[in-house]
């Protein structure tokens, strides 16, 4: 069975060394996970949602919700500045509904992505695992 995106990220978070983190990242080089890193750490992308976490009712833990974030990754453009024409109230409503329909661990990962920091999986580690992946202009924070 396919591991959830948050499951893989949680493995990375639990790794004891940077080398272990890099290996887990490289062993799980899925396009959806690469999207997670890009949405979190690429300074060229700007989330078009309010700061902080919105109020939402987390889903009960269940196998039915596993993999929902995989499917939702293709809709993340809705939340990015300049890539959609969705009205702000609708955008926020879609985001909350998304959080409430996915596995609670995936929902927490999505919030970390929006807040631009995945605790235990730094931008530096991503860049070490995938050199050249987050190619940003020279004046950007490395």
C-alpha cells in the first residue's frame, strides 16, 4: 500500500542524522512530495491565504482518508498568488474543506506547507537531498 505523504515526512522527521534524512527523501522522490517541498520552500511561490491556521474540524483517523493529499496536490495552484482567479472567501472555504477531508497527519502537513516550514525537514536538508531542485534567484534566502 502507498504510504501517505505525511507518513513519509514523519519518517524524515524521526531520522537521527541529516544523512538519514537525505536518504529517506531520496528514496521517496515522488512528484507529489517534490511538490510539497516546492510549495513549502520555493520563495518564488506565494500562498494567497491568511497567516496562521484556520479553524477546522480534523477528521477522525481512518484508512479511508489516506492518500487524499496525493489527489489534492494537483489543486494547490488555487492557493497560490497569480495562478488562479478564485475569489478569496471561496479559496479559504476550499482550503478548510480540504483540511477536514484528509487524514489528520496530512492536514497538519498541509498547514506546515502553507506556513512555509516543515519542522524537522528544513530547506537546507531538501537542497542537500536534491541539489538544484529549489533553483532560486541569487538574492533569495538560501
